[in-house]
């Protein structure tokens, strides 16, 4: 008789939870056939997770291989970490994630080739003159080409899809593009060029535009406008990434349904690329801590609300399965999340399907019960 180790016990408990709440009889076949999220959704879409090189050295690695079919590097392949100096690339983190994916037969998404927020300062600076000055449009596009070509070529054949351009659409209702240095120097052209450079480096890779706050109808329309403009010019864009940083008070079923309906009309792939459901009401801007933020207990009320939102989201994801090809959770478990420090630094959040002990939460049961 085989010994049942910790990961198996975790997933067995999830299956028992699922069947007890569905009224179905638990059988050996049902336990054997349902191993993880990737198995439940094998006929729908790839189930993925964002990882760090450090997480692959912990017991979370076992959870990744049991539950998921795809990974995304959370930070290791962003411009700043991977290309910190003009003539220096830091491949260690990205290489370790790529090697883990290969060893464990996991798909790998690349994130991200062009993003204003973690572009190193040298990228925009011409230090060949004294005093140093801002680069010209031609210099910036050449640096962008060299960066994208180097990174995409290194992981060609390992990374099946890239978030090529990230978050260029403004959150302001009366503003189209975010006024980043990329936009100030190059105008809209840098977006087109980024996709062209990525496609030239790996013609087989799927290329995505990725953004957040996609449920906002004003911002959504601007994203769709940009994607249609790229399509009209024959730019190689194959998909739209909807980040999915949501909360217990948004999106509503109507908001999410309309969002998925609108993007499905573009005729390209949709992926939910950074899914998490905060247990606190949604806030879009960072702020200082208030007295009410000190109690971070994961109460039954918070758990219930989170469970309901996760259930609703996956009901709609399945409704649009012809258009959605992947769902990626942004972090592995509640041990660590970027939401622990946003919008309030040091306020513990619990946005994922697995708790700090890597056990499935009640929301897991709702996600896999269909």
C-alpha cells in the first residue's frame, strides 16, 4: 500500500469537502481522478500560478506541481530585475523558473517585456554625453528592441506566451495613454514596435497585452480601442490579459459578464493573468494605515464573501471557455501576497485558494464544484 504524503492529504481533504457539500457519494475513482485545479479544469483552460525563484525551493513547490499546469514569473523577468545595467543581464532568477517548468512539464508564461513601472532608469538615459540627457526616440526603440530580442530569444521554446506590453492605458477617464516616459518619448509607436520585436524573436510565441481595472467600462473601451487599432495595422497581438485583481465587493456578476463579453468580441485569446480576491473592500490607491486596519483576522464573514466571489468568477469563466485559454493566480498561497502591502503596507490579506499551511480554503471547494 502506498503511503499518503502531505500534498495528497491536502487534496484528499478538498475532495471530501467538495463531495460532502454536493451530496454526492465519495468513491475511490472520484478521489483518484481529481488531483488538482489543473485536473478539474483540463477541459476548460490552463490553470497557472505566479512564482518566485525562492518559492520553488520550499514546500510550495509540491503544491505548484500538484495543482497547476502553468507558471508565470512574478518579478524575475521584468525589465528591472532581468536587465539592471545597460550591458548586464541577470538571468539567474528567470533561468531557475524556466528550468523548474521544464523538469515538471509545466507551461511557462513570460511577464513582462515592456512596463513603465519597473524599467530601470538607465533605459531612458543617454550617459554617453556630459551631462547625461534623456534618450531620443530612436535610441529608446533600439534599446527596447535589444532588450526584447535578448530576453525572448533566451527563453524561445520554453515560454509559450508573453505579456509583451503591460498597463499602458490611463486610469483617467479623459486620458488615453498613460504618460509614461515610453509614451512621452515615442508616442503610441512603442507598443506596436514591442509586439513586432517579440514576434521577430519568437514567431511561435503567443503575444498578449496585459492590464488591470478592466471591469471599468471607460478603461475597458480604451483597451479595446487600442487592441483594434493594433489589429487594423496587422500588428501580431494574439491575446488580451485581464489581470483580475478583484475583491469581495467587486466585480459584480453583471460587471464581469459584460467585461468578458466585450473582450470576447475581439476575436483573440483571453487569459485571466493575475487573479486574486482580496478579503477587504477594493481600493485602487495606496494609503496610510488606519485604526481599522490593525485587525487582520480572516473571519468567517470574510471567508464567506470571498468564497462567493470566487464561485461567481469561475462560473463566468466557464461560460466563456471558448474564449478563455488560461487562468493564473497571482501568488501561490496566503503565506505571501503583494496585497499584504497594498493598498495598506503591512496589512495581511488572504486572497488565494490555499491558506498559510497550503491547505485548500472553502473557496477551493466552490471553484472545483461544477
